[in-house]
C-alpha cells in the first residue's frame, strides 16, 4: 500500500514552478508540492519576504526550493524567469498558474481604462505569457502538466464589483480546455476553481459581513482553506491523475451550485 501511494501520489524528482507562490493559496501549493517530493520555484512579484519564508520552510523540512521575482504582466520578465529555470533545471515538469488579483471592486460603468488593462493583464495576460514561455521546458519534462487557477466566480459572474475579474476567470476555464486539446498528448492541462478561500485576498477585498454571507450560502456552510486547494493541485500533478486533462475541479464547498 505504501508503494502504491508513493507511486501514484508522489512527485519525487519533479520540478515545479508556482506563480504567486509567496502567500495564500500559492504558498500552500508550494508547500504541498514540496511535501510530495517536488523541487519548487516559488515565484513572487512584490511579496519577497513571504516568498523567502516559504522557501525557508520547504528547505527546513528537507525539501528543495528557490524563489524568483518577476512581473508576469511583462513578457521580458517572464522570459527571464524561464531562462533561469532552463539554466538551473534544464526542463520543467509542473506549471501552476496561481498569480492574479481582483485589484479593486468596481462596477463596470465605473471602470477606468487603466483598471481594465490591469485586471486583464494580471489575471489572463500573465497566464498566457507564462504558459507560452514554459511550453518548450514542459515538452522535455517528466509527465508534464499545467494547472490553472480559475474561480467559482466564472460560473456566477462574481460578487459585487467583481464582474471583470469573474470574466477573466471564465476565460481561464476556457483557456484550460482549449490548451488541453492543443498541447495533447504530451502535456496535460487542468484547472482548479476555488470558492471563497480564507486568505488575505478576501481580507483585502471582502467585508466580514460578506464573508459570513458566503459561508451561509455555501452548502458545506463554511469557507475553504488554502490547504484544501493545494491537495487537489497535488492530485492533478500526480500519476493518479494521468488520464485527466481538460478538467476544472470545483473546490468550493458546493458554492457553484448555490
């Protein structure tokens, strides 16, 4: 039984890039992948201290990791990051696209040109840039796979002032399914659709009253944790999921049905 679990769920020897990995869901994913045996590149843009703390935690636990700073909305910086991965590892096995943000709540009628551009580039553009740059590395990887972080907002259009953000997440779900066909059979591509996960994202963008309402409207009657998302990512990257591609797994306590 122990060998089966290692064979099917272990990631020993795999090389993983996790974007937006210094805090929240990205941090939990980095720790989980490292715990399963992967070596992790912990990407960050502005959260240097938190990214380095994540790397330190992995190293202290006997794992392997390093951090890398890049603004993923700038293709040249994405390319610099993948050049570093090429130099260090020579290939990439796992790409987890976690970076993104609501930026700020705003009804569409009040969106500035600058905010539209920021939300689109931060959530969708940066993901496309990163995937494009990583495809050559993944093609030489071990059982290569991509996991894209979408959102339950893709189903219902988002909460108050989050329509544009929700639209980018819907695009990510579509991108995931399209890439699963485009990159097959060599690279598997799947997605995760988190619900309301209690991280600093919602502490910045949601009031306590709104979070309570989210919990009450979720069939499981609670908010989710970053670790619950991370577990699904590890599964999608493991041999146990070797026949799964083009899937978007709902990690939202059933909120998407509410």
